[in-house]
């Protein structure tokens, strides 16, 4: 939907619904009584709004704010130039970095955002280092964890305008902290990365809730949470059990596009005779379609994930865990 076809009052309501209480009150304070009644009427009737529409509305507001600032500062400039500046993630003047929160400790940041709108929390989390985002997600109430996780999965690129709006609110609270490296993408891959390092309870609860409502999305997340190249992280004893469940032909196909590190992991955990047979199979099978390779790799990763859920193997380097022999 093109937000340009929506009445201005409805666009304000959409923007307010996506913002936290402090930012919403700031908008309301600038309206007269009739405008407030109209906005409240929209909010009472407004159901869930698609993230893509929220982003378009926020982008439009950000562009207008930037144009107004340019006129006040006497810079002039075209609307196109203002838009480009607002949307450029590398341009600090566009306000696209969450300067106000990135330097905070996880506990401080959790206290700051725990009562915010789930969409705001999701945008903040995708800008953080994965370990920090996982830690904060684990601290949230179970219902909020799932809501935030779903919104992270639905994010792709966050508009600079929306990030700027969020940053302004936090800057008022924290008085502008130094910036750090940011990530401007969410989506399924980012959520999988966060869940990989989350505690077991949080990741299972979130995946279970997503699987109940959207099984296809849950399967996509699970697939990204452990990729074929990650099998080098599996403990040798557990990996030997995995190999006993995989046919030689399927393993040979999966290894066709594997790294030398993965191949070494496989051969090290096989008998000399079995390794020789596998190498012969790979040499004799000739070219293989990439889809067949991908399918074979996914079958093996599915076996590893199933064994991991049953505690039949150990995957090192996840959730910050360390193991001793």
C-alpha cells in the first residue's frame, strides 16, 4: 500500500502505534483537541499494521523532517538530496545509527527497552552484537520474547528514518552516547544467529511458538541455526554417531561442495577403510547438481539437530559455552 494515498491523520496514528509511549506523547502534545480526538479514533480502530507500511510511513515523516531542517538551516537542497541523506546508512547526519544505546551494558540496555513497543525492541536488538542481543532477549518475559522474535524475522532493512526516530527518543533519556558499529538488517538469518547464542529455554520457547503459528518460518529458522559447515563444531564422539546414520552416497554428495575443514572432520572420524570408500565414491560420481548437494547437506544437518535436541552430541561454540574433556 502506498502511504501517499492515506489521510495524514491515519499516517500519524500508524506512526504513533509503532513508537514508544514517550515519543507518542511528544507527537500528541503538538496537536489541538480536534486532531487528538481524530488520532485516538484511528488508534482505537487500528489493528496490526504490516511492518512494510509502518516503514514507508516513517520514511515519509523522516523525509519531511529532513526537508524542514534543511529549509531552516538555509541549506535549501532538493527533496531528493534530503531523502538520500536520510536513507544513507553510512551517513551519521541521517541519524541511522542508534548512538544512544550501543555503548550501554546489556543490563542497562534491557532496563531501558524492556517496556518499549516490540517493534522498537526488535530494531534495537538487530543493531547489537549477537551475544548482547541474545542476552537481552533471554531476560524478557516469555510472551514478549516470541513477539520480538517474530518482528526480528519480519525485518529486512530498517529505514534510516525509523532508526532516527528511535534514536532521538533514547537520546533525550541518555543525552547522546558515543556510537559503535551497527547492523541495519534483521530477518530470519539474523534471528537464527541470535537464537543460536540464546539460552536453551528461550530458543526452544520462541521456536515452539513460531512453529505453532508459522511452521514454514520455524523450519527456515532451524535450518539457518545450524548450517552444514557448522558440523566441525560437533564433538568427535557425537559426530561418529552421526556418520553411522548417513549413507555413503549421501555423504559423498554433501561433501562435493564442502570446505577442506569439513572434509577433514569427516575423514578423521571414519575408519581408514570407510574413508577410502568415501573418497572413491566422490571421485566416481562426477559432476553433481548443486540442489542435490544442498538436499544431502540439509538431511545431515537435520540429523545433527535432532541428536542435539536429544542430548546425543555436543555442539561447541554455541551460546558462549565452553567444554572440557
